[in-house]
C-alpha cells in the first residue's frame, strides 16, 4: 500500500494508444520510455557505462530499399559525453536514434555499446539503459504519479521517489498545485497539461529510470520563456553524468554540446566542437549556422 505503479488498466490504455498511432514513426520512440513488461525494468539487467560507437553503419528502411538513410556512418561517443546531431531535415538524425534503440538493425557495419556489438547484447538490456525524451511526449491516461512511475513498470515505486524525481524535473510545484496532486488524472478523461508540463513529466520519468544513455529530441517550436527555462534546467539535471545524444535544433543547445556531428544525406559530413567546426568557413556547419542567424535576424 502507498506504492505508486502503473496499473494494468493504465498500461493497456497506453499500449492501445500506441498501437493506434503506430503509423507515426516518432511514436515508436514511446515504447522505449516505458520498460515494457517482459523486457525487464530499468536497472534489472546489465548496467552499461554508456560508451557508444557506430562503425561503418549503413541502413535503408525496409519500405525504401536501395535508398540509404545512413551511408557508412562512423563515430564514437565517450561515456558521459554530450553530442549534438545536426543536419537538414531527412539527414538521418532520427534514424541514428532508431538504430540505437534497436528498432532496426544496420544493413552493414556495427553499433557498439561499451565496445560490444549490439547483437551480442540483449535488446532488453540495451533498452533498459536508454531513455528518450521526445519533443512532444504523450502521457497515457492515468494519474501523473503513474505516468512518472511508469519508467520502472514492474517494480513498485515509493511516492517519495516519484516526488524526488518530479522535484528535480521542476514538475513538483505544478503537480502539487492540483487538488489531487500526484493522483491527478491526465489525458482524455483528465486534465490537459501544457507542452512544457508534459516535457517535465517525461523528464521526471527518465530521471526515475536513471539510464546511462539519453536521447533528447529537442523541440523545434519554442515554449513560452518561463516554461522553457524550467524545461532547460530540468534537462540539464537529467543530462548530468549521462551519455547524451541530442537531436538538436537550437543554437544554444548545439553550442553547449561537447561535440557536434553534422549529417548530410545520411553521411557524417563533419564532426568536432562548435568552435572547431565554425573555423571551417567552407564547411556545412558554418553554412547551417549562417542560416540560423539569418532566420533569427529575419524574425527579430
Ligand atoms: P528531421 O529533422 O526532419 O526529423 P532527420 O534528420 O531525423 O530529419 P530521418 O528521419 O532520420 O532524418 O530520415 C532520414 C531519411 O530516411 C529520410 O530520407 C527519410 O525520408 C527516410 N525515412 C525516415 N523514416 C523513414 C521510415 N519510417 N520509412 C522510410 N523512410 C524513412
């Protein structure tokens, strides 16, 4: 008693929602957030250090054979390193995330975690070590507490743990302001949360999951600035000490990353720190930054 965990009812609603939306590729990411039953909860299996390598990875989606979404992609990310993936729409950023999460296998090359090929590891163990925060997280219909505790479905989570995660994620105050607090029902039959609030709930969920590897799909549309600041500081908490791959859209995020991987048409065009890349005046990165600046000037 007194334990919060995702109820069977909430779980089945969630999977129902997911199945309905399976047509949308970004929805596929939701599966990973939630330590599906039978795949072991986070922390149950092997704990990785968080080193990642792509070794000559090529991949075409089964729906589009012969058209490489990734073409001979190689990079290495140290444990705890923060890497921003940048590149035009369709350059392959999300595909890298999908392959990491094991939704697809490379046609050629290898993906390694801590030096071991993904094939040599159990998919459940890989997934238990990764959390993803999407740009528009969708919550299942259930209480806010259940939505956060869903990170570790399969084990009971003490309310104090849920609250601690919510506090770190800058979510506690808005949750506590509801008359029902953590028992407040969200979703179709409950209260609607703002985009920023949903993101903070998703961040609390990821914190509770305590993954070694984090994938952040950065929002393209800005939240209002108060909400933005709360989300940003919560994300910084979440990234601390974890290998982080950011599908980055914002200058501020890219500049803060330890390293930037610039993708063009499924290939790595450049990689290095922001400063290094900016010095290459004829490079794609310089051009992308110029475009960003031009857009900023136009909107100012
Ligand atoms: P964006 O910034 O728009 O999200 P991206 O850099 O993440 O783009 P990807 O989504 O990885 O790019 O797409 C890489 C290539 O693979 C594109 O040509 C895209 O059209 C194609 N692609 C992506 N998802 C699928 C899919 N599920 N089936 C077939 N082709 C796909």
